[in-house]
């Protein structure tokens, strides 16, 4: 417990032999209790007709005096000693003296003795100061030590006056605490009061706690935290405690320097009676805080309220539609919200009125793109709820490149989206396909004379357009062929003057080089068999959508006539070829057997019947039929 009191001033009055002792005691008390002055007093006067007797000092005073004397003697002896270890003793003496004084100052019983050793010693009356000794913290004392005054004057005295502290700060230098301290007097103690008569060695107690608090009022404030928007206001209710003995005077708020807070109104007035209440209304034109506003009166404790001036805040939100998966939204680049389904949303952090808001998509769904409508603006005096976040599944085009096309080809995606391509180059189906969905490109209608094939035509659409589909077209080609019959040997056939084929036997044949659909074909005999002639039937035309297989090549052996010249004939002669073919020649001149002979076959012409009067001979009559008629046979008749 740290004690506090005002400076001791010895009151005026008749002096006696104990005045110097009293001064020493008072000085010692001041040193031990740390007091710097007094402002409140108690005054005694003699009671008429009372006899003076010898004064008996209080036991507390003599105990203190004896202890001080012993300590002083011990110190003097140590310092003045002539012992060989004078220096050491001197040091020990000083330390002992210091420790003794410290022990004396912090010993509770000694301090109590000092606190209660005030005595009236002047039979003719005197004025003594009343010390203020706070208990507990000197900043917020929990009580004040009651002061005992004893009549040691030898005469019957009467207390003629007791003065209160000159100011509240004498008792509460750090301000009136919220809870006023009270200190009960000892049981059975007599309270010092005006006109109280004290016999010799009798005493009374001054209730310092009551003296310090009887002019004090306590107040409370509600609420202790205040919050309002700029240019708005709010009020604090101040209540004077009903147990206060006096009114609270001049209750006002103290606003810190630099604050924009101002007092809009104060209904507390100059006097706030016990149990009364008043309001203090604060306002501000700009945001600040929390700012600590202290409220108090001239005779009250101080209460405080934390005042925050901040704009009103409102929520920002709206509705999400079309969502598949999750989307992360963000307001003003910082407040994030992950939405997992369609429906309303609200950001967790409100936005101050007058401040901007800007809602964006921080992370799109895996296969969708979400757009924000009404996503930015300035906060008004209500919640924002008209933001629309519309999500749609990402779609990408499907296409590629066509090459080798002659005419037009019809492509189809997923069995429904058709596209007619009429030239080589890139193509794109008109209907996009959702990301994550499959695509399948096929040829729905081939070109008139071509076949187109699709490469990379199927797959799953990722997060980009499909452009690697390749459609390769080539003109349809068909084989040209037919059947050879009657062949003896080999025949060389040719198609379109270039594609040659040597056929060695009867039967089907096919040229090795197909002919494009729609192109002409023309089959001819490039080289006849050695002794035959082959003819082609159905040998030319235009290739349609199938192989040509109706060409007929018919081969037959070549035949030539056998004949010559008859000369000198008179009458008629019968000639014979190969023993079977007969010819009657009735005049000179050329002749020809009616039956041709196959090329390569032999012929033998003889005279089957001579003329009646002549004899005919045959020259060149036999041989092998060459590749021409035999006309060199001579028949000479004589």
C-alpha cells in the first residue's frame, strides 16, 4: 500500500517543551508516508473550567522516537569508531542505518503508529492537519486510513472546527475513481465531530473516506461503444448513481485533439441530481475511430466511450444461373466466394456506402464460362442484389481440311450437323460442340465420281476448337476387262492407247490400270495372233460406278484363197485342192478354189480330170498358205 497525504503544517497555538518533539515526529511521519501537504484541519479549544494535568505521550510516538534514537546512536558509534577496521565498520554502519530506516518505513505496524500518532498537546487549543493516507493504489485508492487524534494536552478539549479538503484533487489527484472508496472505523471508535469534548488521553477518529467522498458524485455511461456513419449521430446516456450525496456538476465530454467529433447536444446541464440521467449526442462529418471520448464532471469520476464513425455497410450479391460445377466470384479483387450451385449468393464482406463494388469471375467452371451482368457500381443505402452471373457450357467448333476433292462432298458431325464442301480447303461445322462432349465426323454423301475418307474424325472436345480433321478425296477408278475366245497363240490388247495386255489363252482378261469413273475407255488389238485376227466387241465407252467386264475379243484363224491361171485349155479340166475342193475350169484364165485354206495350212492342187483331148500339168501346185491369197499356181494344158 502506497500512502499519500498533503504537506504537514503544524498548527498555531501555545508552545511547550514537547513542540520540538512534535515537529520531529511530524517530519518523520512525512518522510515515511511520502506526503507533500495538507489542506484539511481539525481545531480544538479548551473546555472552560477544566483543570490541566500532565500530558502523557502516546505509546506509538515513544516507540517511534526510541527506535529512531537507537538507530541514530548505532550509526554514530560505527562512524566514529577507532577500530582498526574503521572503514569496514563505517560502511556496515551506513548500510545498517539505511536498512533500518527502510524496514521502519515499510513495517506495517510502524506505519500504522505513524498514521495514528496525531495528538493534541496544547491545553489552550490548536489546529492540526488531517493527513490523507490512501489504501491500495494511489491512482485509484480502495480506501483511506481513518486518522486517530488523541488529547495529550493535559486539559479537557473541545473540537471547535473540522475543515474539508480544499479540492477533490487533494483526495483524488488522478481523478475520482468509478467506485468510491469506503473505510470502516474501528469497532467502538468515537467519531471526531464538531463540539465533541475529549478528556485527557481520550481520542476520536476522523473518517477520511467520508470526508473525501461526501462532495463527490459517481456517474456511468451507456453504451460504452458507439458507431454511426459520417453526418449521422448517436447518443450516450449518462446516469448519476443514486447513492451519490451530491449532484454531478458540469458533466461534459472531452474529445481528443484532432478528432472530427463534435457535440451535437448535451442535456446534462450544470447539475445532474443523484439517480438522474442525461444524454450527450455526438456527430462527425468524416470517418474515424475508434476514438476514446472521456465524460466527466467537476466532481465526478471519468467514464469513457469508444466512438467509431464509419460509413454504413451493405452486402453485395445476386443470382447464379446455368452453373454446372463450381465458380469462384470475387468482389473488389479480394473478397472471394465459391458458388457450387445455381441460386442466390452474397459476399461475406459488406461494402461501405459510397464505396465502389466490382464483381468478377476469379475462376471459371471446368467446362463453362460465366459472365457477370450489373457487376459494378457504387454502394447506395441498400444491399446490392441485382448482380446476375450467367454460366454456359463452353462450345467449340469442329472442322478441318478437305483435299483432292472434285465436285462436292457432304460431311456430317454426330449424325446430324451436315456440311456440303465444294472445294478443297478448310471446313467448319456450323453447330459448335460442348466442351467435354464427343464429336464424330463422317461422309454423308460422296462426290459423284470420288470416294472421300476421314482421318482424326472422332474424339472429345477439349478447351479449344477442333481443327485437325483431314478429309482426303480421290476419284473412283474401275478396271476394264472382258473375255477372249477363239484364240490360237497370243494376242496383245491395249486400252486407251497405252495400257497393254498380252493374252495367251482364251478366257477373261483385265487391264492392270484402272480407269477413273467417268473417263473413257477404248480397247483395241495392238498385236494380232500370228495366224489369226481378233476383233473387239463392246471395246469402248465411259467408266461408270463399276468395273467394265463386258468386252468380248473374238479371235479366228486367217484363211486365204488358193488359185492361179489356166492356159492352153480346150474343153474343160477338173482341178482338185487338198483332195476335196473341186473346181471345173472350162476356159483359159484365172481360177480360184471356192474353199479358202487357213493361213499356215498346206495346199495341194492337182488335176482330177483331164480335158478330153488334152493333158494339163500343174506348176506351183503345193505349199503353205502365207498371210495372203495363193495366186501363183499355173495349169498348162496342151
